[in-house]
C-alpha cells in the first residue's frame, strides 16, 4: 500500500512511495502532526542516484519490523536534498557537529519543532562497521524520548544554537591581497599527488574549481607548475575509470587514489563543471585530447540526459540490477562478443588493459592503459589508425552496452545545475566555434526562462511539466551566469536582461546585512535558522556564484551596488580561501577576478558581419578569465552600459577595449585588438 509520497514530484521520493514506512514529505502538515502526536521526527535526506541511500532503503525502510517501530514511535519525513538544499544544509551542519562527518543518506532525529538532537548517515540493519543497528538506534531514541526527554531537549537547544551561528562576511580590511593567491597555490603544491594527480588520498574528488584556479594562476603568473598540476590531473581522471571511455561523461568520484574505481553515479553538475575544465585545457594547450574528452562528454549529456523540452536531467544512478556499476563494467567475453572481429577485440584488450580476472569484482573497469603513441609502437600501427580503431570499438561497445538494463534516471530538472551547464555549453560554443552547442544552449536558456518561471517567480525544480519550490540563491546566481555566458556568444539582449533580473533578485531578497548572501529568500518558509553556505565543494556555493554574477554585471552595466556587495564578500573570504584552498577554490577564482586586470570589450556592429566575428574570434580563442564582452549595433536596445556612446568607424565593426569604462583607441583590426589585449595583460 503506497504512503503519502505517492503524490510527490521527486523521483527520489517516489522511490520510497511503496515503503511500509508511513513517510510524509516535509510540510506544515507533517510538522503540526508531530506536535499533536508529541512524537520525535525521524528525518531522512537523500537523493535518487545515491548508492547507500538505496542500501539503507532495502535493508531498513522496506523491512516490515523496522517500519513498525518507525511508524509507532516517530513521525517520519523523507526529503530529496536536491529539491530542498536549505533543509539539507541545516541538518547536515547538525550531523557534522554530532559525528564529525556528513554524507547521504542523512538520518536525523528532531523535536516536533524541527530541532535536531541526534543524527548520522547510513545505519546498518545489524551492528557492524562499529555502528549500532538502525533498529537499536530507533528503540534507544524512543526510550529516551519517553523516559529522559529533558536530556534530548537540552541537546536540541545546544545543536540549534550551534547551527544558527550564521557566518559574518564583514571584512576587517578594505584591500584584496595578491599574497592570498600565492599562499593558496603553495598549499595546493604541497598537497598535490605528483604520481597520480589530484589532491588528498582515497576517495579522490575531481576538484574542478581548484583546476580552474590553477589555470588562472598560469594565466596571471605564467606558472608552469600550476598548469602542469591542472593538466596532469585532467589527464589522469580521463584515462582512469572515473571517465566513461565508451559513452563519455564522468562518474562522481574515485574510490581509490589512482582514479581507477569510480563511484558510478553520473551527476549533471560534475559533468557541467568538468567539461568546462577540459575546454579551458584545450584552449590553453591546444592538446586534442582535452577537446575530445569535452566534446564526447557533451555528446553523452545530449544523448542520455536531455529532455525533449530543452532542459537536462539531474543524474544517472550508480546501480543497475541491484549492483553498483554493473552497467559499466565488462568481462573479456562480453568485449569479444560486442566487437566480433578478434583482431579488434585483441586491440581493445591491449589498449584498455583487460584481463580475465578483471580489476573490479571479477569484471573490468575500462581505462586507458596505454597512450595511442605507445599502442602505435607496440602494435606496429599508424597512430591515426589507432585513434580510428579506438573510436570504432567504443561505438560498438556502446551499442552492445545499450542492450543492458540501464541505471535509473533522475529526470527532474534543477535550475542551478542547468545554469552551470548553460555556462559550459555557451563556453563550448565560443571556444570550439560550434554552432550545435550554441543551438543547444539557446534552447536550454529558453526552457529555463519559460518553464521554470511561474506566477510566483523563478522555481527550483521542474518535473514532467510542473515547476515548484521557490528558487534559492544558487539558482538565481547560476542561471544569471549562464545567461551572461550565452549573451557573450550571440549578444542577444534578452539574455543580458534576464541575467540582470537574477542579479536584482539577489540584491533585493538575499542580502545578509553582515555581508554575503543567505541561501533562501527573505520571504522563505520559516526554518530553525536561515542557511548561508560559503564552502565550494562539490559545486560553487550560492555565495560564490552570486559574487561572480554581481561582479560581472557591474562591469557590463556599471551597477555600483552590485560591485559593492560582491567585493565586500570577497574581502571577507580571503583568509578562509587562503587557508583551505580545496574547500574555497571558487572564492580564489573570484579573488583573482577582483585583483584584475578586469577587461571590458565592446564590439559595435552587426553580429552577422564576418568582420564582427573576426574581432570576436580574438577573445574566443584565448583564455581570458577576467574579460567580459558586449556587442551590438549602436541603436540596439536594451543594452549594457558598456555599449553606450560607442560608434562604428567608417561603418565597420569596431572594438573598444576598456578597463573601468575607460577605453583604448577603438579599432576595426583584429591584429590591433590582439596587441591591445597583450598590452593590457602585462
């Protein structure tokens, strides 16, 4: 018999709609019922692609005996963390305070007023891993609630006071110090794994924002070590099992320290951010390896995660047929069956280092065991033939794999994650000169502006035609940045105006008087605290994204209020970013931006004119992380202030390179523009 989740619009919640647990979604009804029944709340937070969420669901939430205890003693609430990042942030802070670490599934016990007093992550069905069984935890909490409630209420007050301590971003300095970037880079150098790439030990995470910071350091200082760390890490990830050699796209992270065994879920945000890193790497190095990884991963997203309406889905599960990674791993006999030709099979077995024993639970995770040049030498083949055979084999393996039982798809669409991808697709269009990426980006932008808006304004989620949940800070900021990046592809003023609207929402409804921005609007549902997220892992925090958007809007429009609030937050975050560069790498990128030189480029003329495109190509082919651009005809409206009072020279498309709205002499020559850029960057 279904529970109350059966009417929800979250694929994750619907996964639990047939549990014997009497689940409620988070709602006023559930909270009021907990008060009237005088029961503690058991809050379970997870997401659809989460492997250990599935494990706990099968072991405990589908178990009749466990469900009987839960239903008798607790008011049980299930939350999709991707729909409600505010609840996830608040109660994750509590779990980390209790246990010293966080993760999903998140299991939290609350008073009927929503105050946490105990929590953890995964609990096993029987005592193991030095953890009590989930049933024992339930029974112990129920006993304490009935016999020693004062103790639990005291804990709840202490924890609530702790998580209500909102970080201030009031800076004690009015300066942004270049030394911050140097010291952060030194920390990253010391922590770097020079043999395997990346930072830290197992598990290893992609750290796309750290990589972007290192690219910026190379651009600013011509720091070859920074460039080497970034590119070595990107190559190590793409050659290991974390990258899907057959289908493109990246898994969540590497379980080991050598990028071989991934956690097999595929998340939209990881791929959006990593593709951007590979695009930058190609733009800087012109190594075709990076371009191929980026384009193959975009192909994956369009093939497997694109809704016909134009938005992109959230994730692919780690599991299929009840086993993690089964969809992606191979026995040698399966490879031979898929490729048919023994010569081609032997080639792939050599190229990907396959063995009968396998490298993961009796099967093989595909990895690039040898470089094409090495294969060419070992197999006495032309390198071009090696590349051709790899592509042909991957295509055949993909066709074979498509016949397997696919992992579950979380087909809800999230504004912030799609905003991140909108930026990436727009950058791909510029950097690769791709008409297809521009078309997909434009379609995505139209979808977000039309389908994610209701009479209540921008919404957080969309699922099969229904948008809901008021947008959070990260939604407005990521969407605004995506629209700005698309504007710099086609210079359609619609995108610029929509980006400005996101900035206005942030300035009107999210500002914390103590600096920075809250995650939720000022008219949001009242919770036990108003969250304010600063840390950048695994994606840029809402604050980082907001600062980035406001800074760029200020450069295009001259909005002094946007500039004030962005720079105030940056100044206050310098110490955290300097000390903990992997946790605040997005802030390091914004510090780099604030230090300048910040370049503004206005290109006047008809965007369809080949001479306009020649000027634009000068900035598209170069890595210029501190440049914003605007373009159009002098009489176009609406337009950024950067285009005001700019004219064409002799009727030809004309470029104005500026800093602080003070411009160099206008030019119609791409060569002169390139020389001006070089001079400005000295």
